[in-house]
């Protein structure tokens, strides 16, 4: 009987652990590029951030407030791209839950090639975060380098969500 309880407990733990792992997808640059193109019929807001970046963490509540406001609009989508290390995936998952992040979160595991993919997103991006990119009809329409206020985020969305 003790063995059955141990096996059941282990199975339950593994099931819960596995479920938590599926909450954030780990992607390479090419996967993210394809993902952005899949949303070409929407105004897409893509925010690059990290759990260790103070300005990133500071702006996320505003991003979630705005995301919740527009979440029901079929022409709108927000994706949060974490630049945390793959080894910190559990911390990212806990952060998502603790901060109640409602936007889709992807973990970009492609740090070794960052000097290749950063300029492909934006030639003027120096690699600092937070950075927010706006896409409409699959084309980049706005690049925001640094922390973005709730008002500026909402203004950009309102101007382009038509």
C-alpha cells in the first residue's frame, strides 16, 4: 500500500510539473519570427523583457491592464518574450503566476545568436530591454526602446487598431 501511495504521489507530482512546463514555450529566433508572421491579421504588440530587469517588471502591470482591455478584440494580440536564461524557466513560470501575466509568454532561448537576431528585429536596437515592437499586417510599424508608459502603449494601440 505504501508503494502505491508513493507511486501515486510521484505520478501526481510529475503530472503537475509537466503541466507547469507547458505554460511557457521555449523558442528560437526563427520560431518567434514565424509566430509573428502567423499573427499578421492583427495588431501585434511584442514586448522583450526579463524577470531581472527592473524597468521591465515595472511596466508589466500597465501592459497587463492594457492587454486585458483589448484581449477580446480579435484584431489585437500581445506576446511577452522573456529573455531569461533557459535554466531560469521555473522562475519565469512562477513570475507569470505571481504577476498574473495574461498575455502569451514565450521564452526566447537564443542568447548565443543575439547579435544576429537583434538587428533583424530592429537595426537601432542596442540589445537593452525592455523593448516593445508593434506589427500590423505582418510589418513592423513602431519600435519603442526602453520602458513604455501605459498612456503611450494605449495611444499606439488606439492609433493602429483600426
